[in-house]
């Protein structure tokens, strides 16, 4: 029997393939990225209709899945949380501490409820004290996270305007407070070597869609998706 060069080549190739491990041509497994979410009702995924659904952490996990990574999500958001409560968790809650120690990426939002609790009082002294409290507590939160996990990348959310449906006169008095809160959060983030992720402008583009219930300050599913997108833009370039 005479073998042509072409047939001999095919035969040799087939023989070599038989000797390779079964998974030689399987797609490489995606690297697992442990993602931890900390904060208030936005971290929990509270909807505009007092339910808990998918928050920005869930949609951020989906973005990892769409990339070359596999997201492993640990959510610790609690509706109504203020900065002192999150600080206590970071210091003493064993589940939260374990999630921080295991994480490659941490995203969080905290501080809005500190301010909201004092808005009704119209007491500028109390409002200023709330902002100082956010600054001190957030600094300690971020410092503790770094001590628990020096290699983790931390991203801190700035808040959007939660009252776009109020009359302009009322908003005019509220917006400086929102600006002060975000400046406080941004400074604490920068002081601790972490990344501040603003959301005010992106949410303002579609208030009716992202904040559909005039009686509620929480985001729609589309709103959480767009916040996740803002986080992803900050995170994507840092992933290895």
C-alpha cells in the first residue's frame, strides 16, 4: 500500500491528537474574582416599591461573567444602614470580615442615610455633624478594609440626586448637601487610596426611567444596571 504525502500527514496528525489529554483544546477556565458588596439599601438592591431585587452588585457580577472572569458575589447591603453600622460590621461581623478577606474587588456605598435622618430637622448643626460622622466612619471603614486585605481593590459610590421629582425650590436647598456628601465620600476614598465612582450625572440623564417612583428614592433595575456599568468602567482597567 502506497501512502500519499497528504494521507500520511493526516494519519500522523490523528495519531498525535489521540495522545493528547482530552481537555487539551477545551476553553481555559475563567479566573474567579471574589466580589464583595457593602452598604445600605442600594447595595442590598431595594427597588422603588419596597422589595429587594437585583442591585448594582448583581449586575456588576454579570459584567464579570461577560468578560474573561467569573464573578463570585457576596452581598452585605442592609436597607437603612448608616455609616456607623457598616463600621461595626467591618470591625465585628465575622461573615463580613471573611468576605473582605477573601475579596479581590469590593464595591460599597454608605452615608446617605446619615444625612437623610437629619434633613427633616432643618438643623444645620446636626446636618454638619452627620457629614463629619460620615467622614470619620468611612475613613475608618476603608482603613479597616485595607488592614484586613491589603491587596483588595475598593470602589466607593458617590450618590445621585434622590429627589428629582421635588419642586426646584426644594431641590435648590438639597443639592448643596448632596454635593457636600459626595465631596466627603470622595475625599475619604482618595485619602485611603481607593476609587470614587460618581453616579449623579449618569442618573440625571434619565430620572423618569431610573427613579420611576416619585415617592421613593431607590433605583429601578435599569438604574442599578447603569450604576454597575459605572463601577465596571472603573474596575475593568485594574483587573489582572
